[in-house]
């Protein structure tokens, strides 16, 4: 099951810098103007053998030039509902502000594990200043410097200690698990209802329903798999429905707990930033992908040309990964919804493909001879042997060669395209690793 750590706090206390430090990326845009983070606030990290997802909620604050308390309330509320552990970041130099007090107040009532992180302790003098933050009533503060990494090890030890032990029903591992994801109103519930053939809508209004994913066994028409859906999709009162970014957070767990994701795109609205965000989470988790262009019944001009334009736009937006199926249908009229299931099962099978080593070497060595890797500084890269990793979660190819560090991305793409031309990996990402012989 996915484990989720959320970072909350008022603007400009260093949430994005901490996010980058934990996920070891430069993904979030770090800038001194408050409210610059958008978009890339989801990443993975591992500590003491535990893998976790990290979400920087700061990016979800809209027009934060004027720091609405309401906006902060939304992010904190969201973190409380979705996360397993919450990191509450404050600025050690500024002391406690009224907004910090306000956030602490909400967090104290949440009964969620919360760690106060006093950031910007860049010269390790913070040990004297951190005492003040006991006043927030959330236990011992952890002094760190997100910029240079001081103190983050102790902080992560504490995160691992507080992480709830994994409970929850793990379904039968032999069966594929499919998640249906997409923007709000793209038609996720309609598709689930159409498949389940009953008004079994998974969106519940009951407070405090479980946060884990719900698995619904689907066993009819010759299909047998689990549909994954994140349960208990939030009490309607607390968070305004207008903030589309929330759906990205909603999707994280469903994606992490699935094998293949059906990403629904609304035909009447085309492809939007939101769809690209959800796609990037699917990609980071290396899951299988089927795209359903839903509400096709509402599109007036259904020419082949309009289909081709839409397909080109989707592939263009998701490049360089373009080898995935796109289906046009409608959850409401049930047009092609079983085709979606058949395709998802095909993608699941493609993920399990194993290619015999001899066949792999015959085909790829010919491709490498026809177009060898470019020489670097007068040295020639020679790929000697290729094998496929057994039992990997994602199809993984190991290329043994003399100078692995000099193989560049364009050549990796060339090899990936050759693999895809010769074998069917439609809908699944593949990993290529280069190792020294």
C-alpha cells in the first residue's frame, strides 16, 4: 500500500526545498517569491528500506500573493485527509506567526502524526531558537536546514517511526489490479458504475471512511480482476470542489496500488495540464497505461480526422512515451467500455512478456551493428550482450557494454524503439540499464 507524507506550512518557509531534498530532485521550482510552486509536487523517497511518496501541498495554494487563510486551510485539510504523516514546516528565523498558530490549531485536532520541522537552521544555532516552537503544542520540533541537508536524517528516522503499520486487505496477488483515474468530471464514477452495472458509486459522504484503496472484484463476461479506487473521497463541506489540483492527490494512492491505469480524458475539453500531471504520476510509478477518451457521444464531428487530431495531441503531450492504446468511447452510453477492459488486460499481459535471451541478442545486435552508439572522445562504445531481468515488475533490459556511462538518451530511445518494433510492449513502460561487462 502507498505510504504518503505531506508537507504543509505557510508560503516561503522552504517547503519546496525540503521536498527537493527528500526526493533528491530539483523538480519543484524554488524561488524566493511566495507561491511559485505549481505542478510538480509529487515524488518518491526511500529511507531505511521503506518507500514513501512525498507531496508538497504548498503547490496547491492558488493566487497566494495575498495569503488567504482559506487556501492554507484547504491544503492542511487535504493533508490531514490523505497523508499518513504530516511535516509542518516553520521558519526558525521568523518565530511563530499567527498563521503558524492557526495551522497548528487545525493539526492538533486531527489526531494524525505531525512533526514540526523548524527550517532554515543554516548555521546550527537553531537549537536555542527551537524551544519556542514547543508552544505549538505538537511535540518536539526537529531543526533542519533543507538547503544543506542538516538534520534531515533524524527527521526521516522519526517519519519512519511514526508511519502507521500497513494494515488493510491486500487482494489476491494473482489477479491484475486496474485503477481508473482522471480529472474531476471526466467520468470516472460513470465508468465504474457502467462496469459494475449498478449505481454502486464509490464517492461516499461518510466522514472518516478509510483512506486506503478499495478493491472491487470484477468477475463477469470472462473478465476477472480488481478495480482499485481510493475510498472515502472526502467530506464535501471542508474543501471547495473548484480546486482541480486536488484530484491529482486523490489519484496517487489508486495509481500506486494498481498494475494498469485507465486514464480518462474528457473529449469535450481536450487534454489539459491536469491530465499531464496524472500521467506523470503514472509514469513515475512505471504503471501500465490505457487512455480512454470519454464522452465521445457528445462530440459533434466524429470524423476520422478529428480522431487522428486528438490522438496526435495526446501522444504529443505524453512524449517520449507514446506506445500506449487510446480508445474513444462513452461511459454513459457504454460504448466500447468492454474494449477498455480487454485492452487493459492485454497491457497487463504485455508487462509479463519474457523474451528469450538468444532471440533478444539476435535482433538487437543486428540493430546495434546497423547503427552503433556514437563514439565519445575517440573511444568506441561496444554493447556485447543483452539480457532481460527475470521477475521484474516492469520489463527490464540489461545491456552489458564497455563504457556504459557514455550512452546518451537519444541512443537509449533508439534501442527502446527497436525493442518495441520487434515485440509487443504496447501500454507498458520499459527500463533499459547499461552495465559494465
